[in-house]
């Protein structure tokens, strides 16, 4: 079976406060985009997991896909499978690639082995794997709150816009980013902003609270966002805790050519057609 787990971007990310369990309460809008890994599995005599594409600094037995397989195998006695994951979504970039891999595999194994796990149960399993994982079960635009696992659908259609994602080949550790960012309780409600304001005004009201911390350590990421605006983006931001940034452009408008920074990788993508 061949799967194509897609990435996501965050439109705004408000770090509200630190919880008693050590995590943070956040508010963010998560939107699926058409940048995809490929993940294939076939029956095998023994378990096997290989990768290609962007390098993963993690052993196969610790990969999140292996964790998904082992969780279901322990409960449902699954047969051995051979997996190959091709990483087109860079890790440590805020694009949710590993979370997408896990959730897409969770859904695929459920269907492949006819396990009859409900959507709600899939999300519960996914939430134990990572805060972003439940989002990819439905894979539609959502407001994410709590640690990011509480999801509420949002009617947000961005399919008439073009998206450019820039990955500077810097790995930003999410735990480090949270530790060094300051929670701020007083925030504009993101749902109200995207509902009432045109995209051309988002720059005035929507922020990513990780940016201040990350920009201080990696000023080249701030420079990328500035260049996206100079190239004609109507909204540009870092996604998640970085290091990838994106610009949203009008599809039919001719924009100034974006000069890719040294060592950076450019992805020209689009928004998935998932309108609620």
C-alpha cells in the first residue's frame, strides 16, 4: 500500500500559558498543503523499515512509523510488514511531516487489516504520539487549542492562492523553542480574524509567538520572511516552531522573483482542496 502524507502550515501561533503538566496551551490555525512524503508498506517475513530523501537523525526502531506499527501490533497481532519512507518534507521545520507520516499510517493500517478502529479512537492513539498527529486524521483546516490536539473545524478556503515554502536547512528543536518563548495571554482570536479580515490584513493581526525567539538565534529566518514580502507575498510567516517559512501569494498576479538564500530549499506548493 502506498501513502502520500502531506505537510501542514500554521497560520498564527499564540502561546497562551504554561500548563501544570509542563506543556503549553496554544491557539493556532492548521492548514494542509500539497507537499508530501511517500510511505509504502508490503507484507514481509520480518519487520523492515528503510528511508530515503531528507536525512533522519533517528534509528529505524525509534521512527514514529515504527511506533505506530508496534502499538497496533501489540493489540491486534499484526503480521510483519516491510516499510519504506521517502522524506520530501524536511524534519525540524514546523511542517508536521513526522506527525503526518504517523497518522496516515495509523489510518492505512486500520483499513488494511480491517481493524474497525473508529475515527475518535484513531485520534486518541494519535494524540499519544504527538500533539500535531490528531490533525492529520481528518486533514482539514482546523483551529487547534490546548496542546494542539483539541481541534475545531474552520471554513477556510485558500485554494485560489499560491504558496511558497522556504526551508533554510536549519533544525529547530520544538522543546527548546517553547522553553525560550514567553507565553502571552492577551491575544486576538484567530478564528475571528480570518473570518472578518481579508488576507491582505492578516499581517497586522496574526503573529507566531515562536518567531521572536527563533529570529534572535537564526536571523536568516527573519530575512527569508522579509524577502517573501518583498517578492509580493500578502502574508508570510514561520510555520510552527520553524525553521520553515512560507509566503501566500495571489495566484494570477505577477510577483518579483524570490531569490533563494544560500543552502535553503524552495518548495512551490498549493493548498489542498479541503473546504468544510
